[in-house]
């Protein structure tokens, strides 16, 4: 009898992971209680720990890193355009009297 996959909310996953992390918790019993396999529990626990770890890190976020890269590219492009403008000015004596 196949019932299909159950969709767990982030809050439900966190509840299950925390239940398994409680002092003296038996992972097998927790998994049975919630109807999941242990491999799923350990995947969720690892994701939970990694998410918490990344939230606690000091430093810039991935989005901030992406924006920094875009800014550097834009600065480089502006620099190239400034050089091209200066070359054109020298060739044409534009802007000089």
C-alpha cells in the first residue's frame, strides 16, 4: 500500500530534528514516532546544523559577495570606457582649444 510522499514543513522538520537532539533521545524511536527513516532524519539534522552554522558566521553573505563581484565588474568596465574616451580625446583633440 503506497500513500505517496509526505510533505514536511520547515517547522515540522525542525521539531523532529530537535526531538532527536534532546538529551537521551533515541533516534530510532523518534523516527518511528514521526514515520520517517533514519537517513532522512540525519539529512535534516545535517542541514539544520549547517544552516545554523552559516547564520552564525561573521562575514558577508552569498548575496553580498555576488553584489561585490558585480560592482567590481562595473568599475572595471567604467575604467575601460574612461581609457577609451581619453584615447579618442587625444586622437581628435576634442575638448581642447
